[in-house]
């Protein structure tokens, strides 16, 4: 009997071993099948790359400015235009102006784009012009931050710094820029005439000898002509923001916003964005924030400029009494007249300076003077509307272009603008 029992035990053990082997084999293969299936998952499609620098302009992020939102009880959002390739909101305008000029035939490859600018638009034009085969000549007031001229020259633009005068003066920087475009066209015409005479240069062309023509011009010998960008009156400025900036804000907020506020220089941004948003929803309130020395606040709130002289653009001295750059004006531009505004707020230099330091300390936002003024405007709007509203503004550029003035301790001290507050006391928020 013992052998029989032993045999039975041996058979049973063998059976169990075979069963276990089959069990592990089954689950091993099943596990491998799962692994194989996982490994065969489709890899995500790569996002399409941007087609050059121009394609990277726009679609900037809209961020919550936490410190201001928490302090006011409103959702305060800033459109980060300083993240454009050229560093400012003016990149959009530069592209629109140049593309429309090329399409209309007013500008051609090899031509020079001229502009009178306090900085940002000029920098954007100098940034994007080479992508269209063009060059840039900028006339800039000599009281603008020196780093703006340095940036322009580094970008390959030719720069003229001139004294600030009234827009009615023939030597206002905008008027000089307009003349430079005319001169570029005349120069190109003389060059073409010279090239047409059997390859031989004539003794004189329109009173100039060939060498005199080249030496008397600030333009290169292969210049095909000039085009005056005219950012103040060229409605391509307005269209850049009506066609893109406004729709982006609408999409990024899902249409859930109560107000938009921004300062105005040329007026293109506030006009394009305000008109687009109010066409989507008439209940969206749009406001101007205006720096010292500017008359736009009075125009919006009272319907007239501050004085008859300012209304007619006849002030014969520098019309601005502010350290903020690129905003504030004493005349109505074609772009600004397109704006749809519900009201306006005054901002001061001290408020802009204090706001810039507050945001740097609390949000890590290193903003330029116009961006800081825009943020002052958001708080004013929040105080006016009350908690629970969503307010959007433009963060135009960063502080890197404002080091020699707006962020210079000695310069601020000379103007009695040394920042002293730690919170938002300067806007009556404790």
C-alpha cells in the first residue's frame, strides 16, 4: 500500500506543478499583452512650430495679477504683451503697418520705414522690418530713455535724437520722420535715373552730383524708397488690435469680463480693443487712464480738450509733464477717435512709480511706466465698480527699457518721486 500512496503523492505534486506553471504562463502572457498595448499608444502630435518671428507675435497669455485681485476683490487680468518677440504690444502694430504698406505698393523690399516714436513702436518696426526685406529710420525725442536709442541702433536702425517741440512745429520728431520718408523716395528716384543712363552717372541730377547725392543722404545706395509708418494717424494701428488683441481677450476670458482699461498714446490699442469688446457685449465697460500733461481725460469726461491751445494742438513747448513714456497726448488722433469709452480716470507719476515697485515685490512683474499706469487704472476701475468684477488691462512692455529714468533712483529723487509705500496706500487701499 505504501508504494501506491507514494505514487499518488508524486502524481499529485506533478499535477500541481503543471497547473502552477500554466497559471503563471497565462498571466505572464496577459501582462505582456497589456504592456505591449501600452507601448503602442500613439505619441502626441507635436505642436506646429512658428513660421518665423512674425508668426510668434500675438496670442500672448492673459494672467491674473494676484496682488491687485486680492486687494480689490475683483479679478484683475493683464495681457502680457511684453512677451512678444520685440518686447511690447507695438509688435502687432508694426506688422500690420508694414504688411498693409507692402500690399498697397507704398512700400517695397529694400525700402526704409520711417517713424517718429518715443521708443516702443520704433523698436518693433526695427525688429520686424528686416523680415520683410526693409530697413528702419527712427526719429526720437532726446528726452526718451537712452536705452531705447541703444536698442534701436543694435537692431540696425538709424536713429535721430531731436529736441521735443509741439506737434505743430516743423521739427517735431513725427514731422521730421515724415520728411525723411519723402527724402528717401527722392533719393531712390535719383538713383534710378542715374542707373538708367546707359550705366553712366550724369554730372548732375536735380541739382546734385552723384557723389553729393549719396553723401547728403542718410539712406543706403540700394534704398528703393521710403514709407512713413505714421502710427498716430495710420488706422492699421487700430486694425491690429481690433482684428487680434480684442478677439484674443474675448476668447481668453470666455467672454466673461466686465471692464477694460488702458492708457493711450496713439490710441490704437484702447480704440481697437474697446470697439471690438463692446461689439461683442455692450455691457462691457471700457475706460481710459490718463497721465499728467495729457488732455484725453478731459476729452472723454467733458467732451473738450483742457484748453483751446491744446485742443488745436498749438502748445509751443513740450506738452508732457510726466515721466511715463509712450502715453498721454494733447491732440485727437484718427486712431483714438475710433475708441468706445465709458469714462476716464486720472493717474499720477507717483502712482505709476509706486505701482511698479508694488507689482515687482508682490507679483514678480517688472513692468514699464505705461504698464504700471494701466495697472493704476485697473484699481481705479475696481474701486468704481466694486468687488466681484473681472477687469482686463494691457501690460505693454517690461522695465528693461526704462532703467535710466523710471527705475533710476537718482532720477526719481530729482523729481520728488522716490517710492516710499509698502502697500497700496497710494490708492487708498490699506
